C-alpha cells in the first residue's frame, strides 16, 4: 500500500512539474504551443498508463480537491462510466466519507489510513482500506483504495472458527470432567460407575473424531493431503458403504438403494471418496425419514445422494458446506456429528477437480449432487 502511494505521489508530482514547466516561460510556450501540448499529452498518457497498471484504486486531487485523474481500478470500484476530471469527490462519487478523508489529508498534511464500505449495484458489500497523503504544502492529495473484502472475510471466518472449535471442545470436556470428578469421590454405586465410564468414553470418542476431522480439513484446505488416484468402480464402493451402515439404517427402518451401472468408473482416491459417500449416506439415514429410503443414483455426469426426509431449508443450502454449520444444532450434536463432515466432503471433491451442491429432492427430502471429472 505504501508503494502504491509513492507511485501515485510521483505521478502527481510529475503532472504538476509538467504544468509548471510550461508556465515558467509563457513566451516560449506560445512559440512552441503545438509541440509542447503534444509532449505534455504524451507524458500524461504515460502517467495514466502507469496508474492503470496498479491493482489499487488511485484518485489524484488538486489543491481545491477537484479530481485530476483516476485510474482504471478506481473506476471499476465505483462503477464510473464517464470522465470525472475537474469534478469534486461528491459530484463524481457521492461519498461523504471519502470527501472527509481527502479534506483531512489536505488540512493535516500527514499520511493517514481509513476504511469504508461500499454496496455494489448487485447488492454485494465491499470493504476498502483507504490511504491518503498530501502533496507539498497544499498542492493536492493522493488517495489509494485497496479492496480488503477477502481479508475481512478471512478474519471473520478465523474468528468464527476459533469460537466454534472452543465451543465444540468445551462441551465434551466439561462432561468428561464432571463424571471423572464424580468417580473420584466415593462412595458410588458400581452400576453408576459403569454408566459414567461409558459416558466418558462416548465423549472422548467425540473429541477424537473432532480432532481427526480438524486434521483432515486442515490438510485438504492447505493442499498438503496427498490423493492417490486410481481407476475405481463406483457401484462396488457405494455398496461397501451401504454394508458398513446397514445396521444403522435397519435401526431406523431405512432402505438403502444404489442405482448405478457396474461399468461407471472414475479416477479417484478410493479411501477419500468412500469418506464422501459414508458421510452423505450416514447423514441421509440420520436426518431422513424413519422407514424411508436413501438412494445413490447415477444421473448423467452426476451422482445424486437423496433421502425423503424434511429436506434442507433454501436459506441454509448455501451454508451447509461451511465448517461447523448445522441446520438443526441440537439434533446434530445428539447424533454425534462434529459439524465438519460436509465441509470435508466439499474439499475432498474439490481436490479431485469436482464439486457438490444441494437441492430440494422431489417430492420431499434433500438431494446432494456430486460432480466428478470423467476419466
């Protein structure tokens, strides 16, 4: 950002110097008016090209805070479609905060930093870091705008992630601590001791699953987790997942169906793809209807995992693949979920060059649509 301001200041100083050079000797300027005008335009075009090469948005203002020039990045940020040279910031951009920043830079004469938010014509909010500096005593002002929306989103995601992990760890740890203290304080009934030990074991398993999922998603997001791809027949893989989950499906009266051709193959990491289908089918069993049906069906280039339960609300479908997002928080924790399963599914498929989306199944239920690149 400092480099951008230095570049913009240099450009501004160069323009002022060019204008003053032509004013120093009026007689000489008149004699060579045509040549001087051409040279000045050439130099200003070079300055404009230099600023247009910058990814930051740049506004150069004169001493009366009228716009001398803006670069292409700034025009894109504010959706400018016309020439704004000679206009004030309020006339050109209609943004009070930016006008105040420029006025402050001119009056205080020191480098400053600020931040502002803009809502685009599509309704998306963008966050910009603004740096400004005065040129000379009161020659003008340079403002540099940098889009920090992605950085802010990452910071917010990191904060939410830390909060979610802390919460997910706190609950089982508190339960384990409470029952351990009970067991360490005799007298207690032996039958109760066995019950307490099983509760401790169950929540220890939950902690272990959470840590393993955190390690997995960290490896997937960082690209450090290596995939070992081989041509794999998908129907046998799905049927082996069904076999593992048969007891759970039977306990809820759920029928498992696989409708895929035997010759459907993809070059995948079979253990990771098994993890994808295990998670999706397990969720369909848990959150679908009792005595319902869970299907894995080949549909053109896609593979669909469906259930006939209540489905996922439309407003939650875009978020179900976020870490720790739960449609029904209480029910998810009761069934032993870590809140990371669908995030892992998404990243495994992305690592394969594919993707996943969720739709409303017809007439009811959820439909997860998997896309895998063809061999």
